[in-house]
């Protein structure tokens, strides 16, 4: 396991915290040193005030980091007590976060075209990667999915950054393709020559995307979700089973070579 962790505790101030979809919020915080250090695919561990009994930070990926402005943009779904309390933080509120955490995306050298596939709240780290790749001149195609149109995020941002193909899917058919992201992902992999596939979202989705990439002979990375309690490799609560043994997601991930993951 890598040592030492690059993560440090940083004070932050909330700039804004607003809903952007059903049950999904966009939090912007000012934390200049951390914003300057973050790389796409890494995460931060946030101390959310409001419950003295809750000792653990909330690990969250980020959609954008602006080193010049000193801000970090985090999209999160309200799914439990921690994120519920987080949704009530307002502009001017303060706390601390631990970051930058873990290993981010690693597109192969010479990558000319990439396919990025995300579902649900897996969109933010993939969108962050898409922005970096597009800025580097890499052609980017994206497939984003959600349970329903009211929970779909990232489509407009992907179009603004210049993604070539932008496909959206919903489980109930209320927007885009009626079905799973794996359907258009399969079509795109069959129709185009990709150098890289990146995916984040529900585990069964990532496992299937990884399988499609393997069939197409394309290198694939997956950003895995685990409960990264400490965020710096001390607690062993975020282990991922790989062909090389158990690996801590907070240090060796959250982004992994998908071909090496045994259990997504």
C-alpha cells in the first residue's frame, strides 16, 4: 500500500450548496491548498457538523477543482444522515476536509479517444476526467445514466466541454435511451476505436462496462465506492479484492485497473 498518504486536513468555507436534481446537490467550498492539489478521480473526506455522535467523515468525489479560485465543486446524493446534514450547510458555514485522497484516473500515454461511462452519482468524477481529457485534446465520448430524468446530471456540462458523442439513459425511459448505459456503451465500443474506457457508478454497471472494454481490447479503469472511514490507509474498512490481493480504496484507489478487480 502506498505510504505516506498525500491527504492533509484543510479548513473549508461553504461558497454555495444548492440542489441540481432530485436528491442531488452541488456543494462549492473554498479550500485553496486542497483545490490546488486535487487530481481528477481523487476524493475528499468531509467532516459534517450537526451530530456529535457521528465520528466519521463523509468521503465524496468531486466534479471540478479550480486552483486559481481555490474552490472545489462536489456533487453528492442525499442518501443518509451524513449527506442529509451536509445538504443543510449554507454559504459561510465552515468545517474541515481531508484531502487529496487516493489514486485518480490514469489515461494511458498517447490516448487519442476515450469512452467515459457513468451512472447516478458516479457522474461527477467521470465529468471531471472528461474536462481534463478534452482540455488535453483527447476526443471524448460519454454515456451518462440515471434511474429517472429527475435524477439525471452532467449532460449539459458534457456538451459544453465538447464531448463528441453524448448519450443519456434512464431506467424508466423518461430521458434518452430507455435502459442501461451498457447498451450505448456496447454500440460505441463496436463503432469506434478507443484507447481508454473509464467508468464509475453502481457495481454491476461497472463490472459490465469492464467486461465490454475487455472484449473490445481496450484498457479500462473503474472508480470504486467503498466506505473510506479514515481516508489515509489506517482502518482497512475500504478494502477491494483484486487479483493481487486486498487493496485499500483510499490509497490504492478509488480508481483501479478494472481488469485487476475481482469484486466490484
